[in-house]
């Protein structure tokens, strides 16, 4: 059986700030994310329909967070919190989820693979 990894990317701009040891005023980032799936090809030779992924990510992730303050969603509005939220939301919508990566800057990101 042939298995593949499929990755769909997306991005949204949102604000966040931190107290505690991170201590930052509210500021904006363009958060970029990658969602990777892993599994067998179906009878038509693909894993998941890119069109369905793109439409779902636009509605469920991009529009959900765009222009918002992440502090309205998370007690600790970190990139880690965003990554976990995206993983859990995508897992509800699509099979074969493997990993989610979220970056607030090009040189650093958080990756989650479902480990609890």
C-alpha cells in the first residue's frame, strides 16, 4: 500500500501580548502554519482533496483568528497555544492528521503531533 504525506499551508495576521516572563505588549504577527496528513492513497490516487482543505482552513482558522487578539481566545496567547488549537480543530474535520506547525517568525516555529 502506498502512503504519502500531504501538507497544506495557510496564514493569518493576529495580535498577542504576554505577561510573566515573556512580558511583551500587544503586537501583531502574520502566523504561518503547515498542516500535514499521512496515509494511504484512495482508489482515485490521492489522500485528501486540496480544495476541501483550503476552504476549511480559510473558514475555520484564518477567518477565526484574522485581525483578532489571541488573548481573547487563550489565557496564554502563545504560538504553542495556537498550534494545539489548530491541531485539535483540524483533527475534528479530517482524517489522517499527522502534524501541525505554526510560526510567528520565519526562523522559529512550534510543531505538535498529537502527543499528550
